[in-house]
C-alpha cells in the first residue's frame, strides 16, 4: 500500500492547528481569563467565610475583619461586572452605568448603618470615600505611574471639569455645617436644608449626564483591549447580580459587627467610618485606576479615580440623605463635624491643583498619600 503523500500527512496536523487556533480565538472572545476565575472564587470564598464566622458568633473582630475583606472583594467584582456589561453600550453609557451600580456595596453599608442609628459612621464613611479616592488612590496612581513611566501627561480638560464640579459639590455639602456653626436662622431647620441641598446636587448630577453620555475621546480605551477582554453578556450579568446580592448580605453582617469590633479594638466611630468602611466599601474597587497609571494610561486613570469621588458627592450622598427619611430612625443631615468638612475641602482643592496642569510626577503622589495619612491620624481619637 503506497504511503501517504507529505501533503496528505500534513492535512490532519493542519486541521488540528486550525481547531486549536479557533479555540484560542473563542477563548479570547469570551475574555474570561484564569485571573477572573480566581477573583470570583476568592470573593465567593470570602463571603462564605464571613457568613460562617458571623453565624458561628466567632467574635466581633474576626467577623468584622472577614466581612471587611469580603466586602472589598465583592466591591471589586461589582465594578468588574459593571464595566463588562457597560462596555457594550459605549464609553459614555459605561460611565453612567458605573455611577449607578459601582457604589452599590457602599450604598448597602450606609443604609444598614443608618437603620442601626450610626449616623456619624455614615457621615465619616461618605467623606472617607471621597478622601480615599481623591487622595489615597489618586496618590498611589501618581506614585506608581511616575516611578514606572516618569512624568505623565494627560488631557486636562476632563479632569479640570471633574475637579471643578467636585469643588462645587463640596461647597454645597459644607453649607448646612456652616449654617449650624454660624447660628443662622437656618440652623433650626438642618434636616430641611439638607434635603434641599440633596435635591440640588441630584439636579446637578442629572445635568452632567449628557456630558457623561457623550464621553471624552481622550479618556476612552481605543486600543481594542476592551473588546479583547469582553465577557459574554450572561456572565457579566451573573457576576454583577451575584456580587450585588452577596454585598447586600455581607453589608448587613459588616454593620452588625461594626460597633462591637470598634469597642473591642478601641477605634472611634469617626475613624472607623473614615478609613475602614470607606476603603472596604469603595476605594478597593478603584485599584483599576492605579493599574491604568502603571500601564502609562494617565488619561483613563484620572477619569476613573476623579469621577468616582464626584459620583459619591453628587449622587450617593444626596440619595442617602433622602433615603434616610424612610429607612432610618433619625434622618441623615449634612451638618457634619467641622474637621470632616475641612478635610473634604482640602482634598478637593489639592487634587484640583494636581490635575490642572495636565501632568504629574511621583512626588505629587507621595504628597497626596501623606495628606491622607495626616487626616486619618487626626480622626484616630474621634
């Protein structure tokens, strides 16, 4: 029997290579990598551990720590699922979707804390989220990006607009505190004044949506990476729903363990809200901004980090003020301790100065991180 020709012998190998190449293309289309599977598994395991420690009454510190870790990982998965789902709607709609869903874990924590009467924790957590993003996360992004890539330059128009809106939002949030501190006639109506400020801030947020939907081409990923890493729609929805449901349960356990853990560790409500709750519920999600800066994409990094703070000030804070009327024993007002207001104003002004010139160096990141550490230390004693 004659032997097969070289061409015939190579045909099966070609077929195998074609099938292998097709399989690789299918994997790249789904975009679901081993790292994604590990992240989902870690978040699920952390939520399960938090549930076991909570219902086994393992102690307030163990339950608090496990819930904080689980909440951080679930917040990252909510952000990842939102990003994947929004990537099919265009860059502007993605930003709007992220503003609506990205802060879900922190929203859950604050609602449960309001139901428990921890108004000071909620106030500190909201301000702490703004500080963590505007100072800590932005500082880390500038530090990592500067050390790896040298001086980084970015389009300053979009960051300047975000910084300007942030300063205006902080000014609006400070008015009730000033009215109370200066003993004006409005001091007797702090709840009504807070509601009025909340309505105005939501109106400003709604007015900013057309700009967000239009999106700035300077901060849009255009190198095909988003398409390459896209998950299937069903997977993005499943991760988003699962992480959101998990975050709702873990937030309840987290708040339940919060007060006993603070007493055991000797941590004040102000420091707990400003640092622990804020970082667990919000700032960890924005580690993507640090990764973008390290990959020398400062435009996109600035957009992610600055808009996160802006969304908290313009949307999350007023939503909680209005929601507290229905879910809390006492309404959440915007009359805060003066040091909280001063810290929020400092973060808005300093971050605005950093981004206004359109370039950054690693030393500016060190300065931002140092300021965050000083502010956090000032609240250690309450």
